[in-house]
């Protein structure tokens, strides 16, 4: 599903199965490729709170098979160019997750801007243990 909203600089936002969203842009992020890595693709991910541009969110980001734990607002990584699509997954405690549609790494750099929405779920008086995998709320 493709949703276009005008609240974030007229960019096209892809909705997720929850209240979070993301935008995706393909292009050249470095100006030119590094000579020793011509078959690599740069992926730049910017993470924001949907209600605040200044929030830094501790996130767990999975790019294909690589996993990052970060509290930075911007993550930049290089991955091998491939004919097979990858998925980017962003998770953070207290926020709804983002799971992108498959992204093809055909040589163009990828810029993903993620807007995480706070969860509105409320658990009151939770008790239980992980040992027996039973949590009662």
C-alpha cells in the first residue's frame, strides 16, 4: 500500500501494518563510488519519532543479514550489490516496528527515512517470568 502524506516535506511515505511509516529514495549518496568497492551499495537510514524531529531513539536495525544496535539518528552501511532483494527491519522499545517491502540492490544507493510511531498499547500490572513463558496482564 502506498500512502502520500504532505506533513513531511511532500515526500511519499509507505505505510506499514501499524502507525509507523517510511520513505525510500534511490540515488547516488556518495557523489561517486569508491574505487576499491565498485560492487557495493551504500544504505543510509535516518530514524525519527513521527511526532518529533529531534528525538534520538535506541533502535535495533536489521539490513539483510546484518544487525545494528544504535542510538544514532543516522546509520550508514555498505552492502554487496545483489540481484536478490533485501528487507530492512527497524525495531525500538515503545515504538511500532517498520518492515520494508523487499528492496533490490541493483547498484543504486538507498536512502531510507523511518518515522517510528509510539505504541499506544498499555499493560497494567504485568507479572510473570520468561522461564515458563507465561506473562499475565
